[in-house]
């Protein structure tokens, strides 16, 4: 058997850094790929994944407050009184 190149494993931080660079749109995917040592198609995949997953950062931050939060003062006064 021949010993080929071993598959590279990139950290999520590295992927995010490359994807954000691609989102900026200042450089082409080829330039970014050369700069970070990653294939341009991989850069495109990471960019697309970042765009699709970005909305999850803001989900659940706002919305109606839980019902239990409104009931706490009632419990407090019932215990005191």
C-alpha cells in the first residue's frame, strides 16, 4: 500500500475564520483557499454552512417570558403573608 496524504482535520474556529473571510467578499475563494491552505470548494462549503447556520445564533433570544417568571411574586407574597 502506498502512503498518501493524511486527511486534515480543521477546528471549528479555523472553519469559522475562513468562512467569515469568504463572507466579507474582499478576496476570491481561490485567494482565500491559497492563504489558508484549503481547497476553494471547501471554502465555499464552509461559507454556505455559515450562512445557513447564522440564523440559529439569534433564535430564542427574544420572545414571551416564561409563565413561571410571572408567578414568582405571587409565591413570595403567599409565603410571607
